[in-house]
């Protein structure tokens, strides 16, 4: 069977499972809609958290960026992994003891202020919309190649599907759907990784293949990473394993991006809410441990997948003419996510460092008449003739390695599972923030559960439309868009949550000033550098890393304003003590 036939089978089969689960787990009350009734087992919640966590950025884009950035691409691995550990150990148990459904709910009650609640709600919506836009972009990329539609149509299909099962089942439906999605995405990531590792290095485990020797071809006997270093320098790139060299990110920028991703993780509302879906604090800790294990399986495999994809891509195109280009190249060229311009007229695909042309390729019309049809502007002076979108590398990897059609289709199903699992969690955050934190808590305390659910589902629909727009018009690659969301989370929520748990003196005035100042500065910098064409003007820090500066500003404002204004009420200080100190510790301290 063809790749497309297998893709229809895999995608329709897995989506049938997801939609069936969503229908069977549909809810009629707000507790089931927001926190799945608080009765999810720790193991299942760990799998759901891992699926929620490993978005399209982790599955589709992270390895693709590493394959082109080399060592510097480790910022995504280190930041996201370290951030989850920080969240699981430092914040999750305490947030669970507070017992609030959402981050705005926590902020509103801890800082005893409706204004603080509204500010937190606005921050949660901005963070979630930015993040979910990356997921819609990932969905569009998968559909554009494997269902042979353009990216825009792919985004629209994904919007319809995620609206159906997010709006129908709420958190309960999403949780059990994400358990199934984790199984699909991890198999889809590991099966081709193992197969390609065996073909290139002879190792079954990709983690060992990453540091192993090549077993066949002209590079037989050489270490894979040494070969990638040589190939990179021959083509005019930096060595694959080098850091902070010419044309690479500075050490300061790498540090800022890594830290922004790490602390932004701890402020992501869709992950935090996961710790309310289990029946106890102990179960929350246990599910965090399970999730870390499930996440590590993919994250330790991603660098190997990146290296394999880079090696196979360069080898398959080395010295090839356009007329003799491999089938994977022609297939992906139709999507407009890979493009070629014959600058010297020799018909050979020349891949070197530098921009292949000005701007990005437009989507192809399917005619396939020489890659120039996909180019929008005149060529640059660079000898490079090839444009490759980083987001296709994981999806194209099985095709490049000539794996069976069913494996290629499974990867497509895995990419969709990763994107839609996270998108559904984010959409629920947006819905709950507006229907629970804004409408019920501030506008109409007499609202029935039926009315709250209706408003929540309407908000999911509105959020899907906005996210779909930015999925069609993205400000960067999937992982880069997601990194912006983490920066917004770092600058808005992380300081407020940490100080709210560990510092009794933090008050509502400080919290409001900190959130507004932190996210306001970060958003201004991102808009300037991403949308208005300004160069990174603060020590060369990229927009993906500026959230660290926003976080520091948030901390400074919250602490400073809290110290010069009145203390929180006694009952709030006592609440912080009860949440932070383990039960029974007071009696022990008295002796």
C-alpha cells in the first residue's frame, strides 16, 4: 500500500480511538470539565501529563532544530527537561495543596484580589494562545504532506477535530484521550529511531547509536558525530558539536533561552492544572515522577533522531541533480516546506551555508515544475540553493531513510497526537480561565453549571479560531513559537507562584505590578523583534530568551512593591504557612 493509504488508515484509526474516548468520557458538571473529577490514577495522569507536555514542539520541531543548530539546539532539551523537574519538585505539591482549579484561581485567592485574578487570567490567555498556535502549525504541516493538502487546509482540519473532543469531554475526556495519544506518539517516535539507528550504526538503542560508529557506506568506521562535524565544515557550517562559534548564538543568549524555557515550564497553566486531576497530594507527586520517566524516553532519543536526520538528508542529496532527486524530496517539495533554486544553471542541488533566497517559499501549486515555482523573491548572493523548513525533519526522516510506508504513516499519526494532545489542554485552560475565573468568580456567582459549561465550550471555539489564524501565519518554527509562550510564562507566572508559596510578605499590590511589568516588557520586546523588524537590542538576547529579563523585572517589582505597601491579611499568611509546612511539623517544632 502507498504512504497515503497507510496514513489514512493510521490517522483515521487513531482519531477514531480519540473521539470514542472523548464521547465515552463526556461530562455534565464543572468538576469533571475542569479537573476530570479529581479521580484520575497517578499512572494514567503521568501518561496524560507527558502527552500534554510533549507537544508538536517536542515531537516535530525540537529534533529538527537540533539537526540544524547542533550543540546549540540543546537549549530546548535542557530547558524543557530541567523545567519539568523544577515544576514537579518545587511547585506542584504546594499548588495541589492550595486546591485551586486554575492559576488565576490560585493568584486571585492567594493575593486576595479580583484585580490580580483578572491580570493572571489575561496572562494565562496570552501564554496559552501563543502556545496553541504552535500546535496548530504542527498539525498543518503533518496534514499538508501526508494527506496532500496545503498547510492552511491542514490547520483547519486540526481545528475542527480538537474543538470536538476538547469541548465535548472537558478535562476528563482530554485526560483519557491523552493516555492513548501518549502511546501513539512514543511508538511513532521510537520505532523509526530504532530502525534508523540500526541501519546507520548497528545499535538498537538510538542513545548508543548517537555516539556510535557508522557501519556502512563511504563513512564506514567513522564516528557519527565526527562525520557530522566534517560534513558541516565542508558545507560551510560550524561543526555540529561546536558551541558559541561564528554564526551561532552567544553564551548569554543560550543561557537566557535555556533558563526562560526552564522557569517558563513552571508557569505553564496547562501543565499545572494536571496536578489537580488526581485524588491526593501523594498521587500528584507520584504522577509527576511517572511523567518525568515517560518524557525522558522521548527526550533522550531526540538528539539521536536529529543527528540521523541530518546525516541522511545531506547524503541523499549530495551530488544529486533535480531530475534524479529522491522521492522524499519531490513529496515534500509539493508542500512548499522544502524548495530549490538552480542559481548556476547546472541542475545540481547545491546545499551550503547561507540563505538560498530572500524570504520563504510560497506553497506549491502541485505542478512540481522546477523548485523555482515555490520561491517568492530573487536569489541572494549565497551559493546555497536549498531551503529546508526545520519542522519537516522528524516527519521526513523515515522517508529519507527509506523505511516502510506504515512506519512513515505512524510518524504522521504520532505528530498529530503530540500536537492535538497539547492543544486540547491549552484550550481547556483558556475556557476555564474565562468561564470559571472571569464569568463565575467575578461576573455571575449564581451561574448554573450548565451555563458555565456552555460558556467554556464557546470560549474553546473562539480560542480555536484565534490559534488557527496564528497557525496559518506563524511567527517562527513550531519550537520557536512555543519558546515565546514559555518566555511569557516565565515573565508572568513563575515569580508570582514562587513568591506566593514561599514568601508570606508578598501582597496583591506587588503581584499586580510584577505580572504587568514582567509580561508587558516581554511582549513589547517580542513584538519589536518578531513583528516590527527590530534587531535584538538588549545585549543581543533573542526574543525566545527575553522572558528571563521579564522574570527578573517581575521578581523585583513584586518584592519591591510588597515591601513598601501593607502586609497581606493574617488569614493569608496563615494559609501560606499551612500549605508550605508538612502536616504534623508544627508539633515537632514545639519540642
